[in-house]
C-alpha cells in the first residue's frame, strides 16, 4: 500500500526529530520550501505539519515559523530499549528465535485489542530473545496493521527481532510501561529453560505515534538476568 504524501512528509520529519537529527529549537523549512521539495500543494504540507503539532513534536509560531518542540520539564523518561543492542553492549551474542506469527482480527471482547487494531487486523508474534544462546526473555507482541501497514509484507521482522524492526521503521511519540514481578507458568518455564514458578520480571509496553496505537508487547525476563533504569531530567 502506497503511503499518502502527507504521511510521508510527517514520517520524514518525525524520524529526523526522534533520532536527534533535528534538535529542540531547530527551525523547519518554510511551507514554500517543503512544497517545492515534495512537489505538493500547501494543503498537503499543512496536513503533515498539523499531525506533527498534534503529536507534540513541533511548535508553530505566528510570523516566526515552525520549530522542533522542546521537551516538557521534569519528565520521567523510561526509554523503549533496543534489546539486541543492550545484549551486545554487555559483550554477549544476541539471537532471536521465532516461535510463531499470524495475522488475525482482534478479539471483540478485549477492549485493548479492539483499540489497538483501530478497525483493522493485528499481527501477532511470539519469540525468544537469547544471550549467548541462553533464553533471556519470552516475548509476545501485537502490532496494529492499520498503524503499520508494511508489517504484513515484512520479511526481516523476525531476523532482527520485532522490537528492533519497529524502532527502525515506525518512530513512536508516546509509550506506557508497566513492570511487575511474577512466577513463570509451566509453559513459560519450559521455553525459558528455567524451573517452573521461577521469579521473572514482566515488562508490558504500549506505544503510540500521535493518536495511533502501534504495538503492545509483553516481555517475560528471567528474574536475575535483566534490570531497567529510569532516568529523570529537566530541560533548561
């Protein structure tokens, strides 16, 4: 499915902002320059900029221009980590072992699935993250096909891990993380190669791009093998 031009413009600038290429306070090109660069009408440019504004990524100032928005002060930041990179930074070899995937409709009785799907289907994946050949985490993930239409044709999503694929192809603007401790079920313990009822760290995360839900993921980590760090900061 070909991406609408206003979506491509929004996606181009969203990626540049979230990657740090465009820093807070940087000025975006004026509308006429964007119209010339993309070969489109002013309405198309305005639609893309309005989406960036709604996502909180830019500020539009009358008679001054459009600028990359500055982060809100005193915000808690718990990054969406790239697990393969984290494992390699620890000096370990990373591998992803797919268990299965399928395209399916959401379950009507599950509100979270219905909201994530947004009227479309869900792409469901399950797999193992391994460090030095030993299971580190069991992952269950749902991806909104409406928000990520390319997911249905992606051939490399399980080669580099679903999380890494999403971070590379679909920049997020908002994330919600829930962390809990629990005991592994018999099936989870079998897949993780640990004793049944072993202590595990469960990380559930939802991400959005503007108002669109992108993914829900549940990662079950072997209890003594992983930790999470929250960073607090304030802008000047």
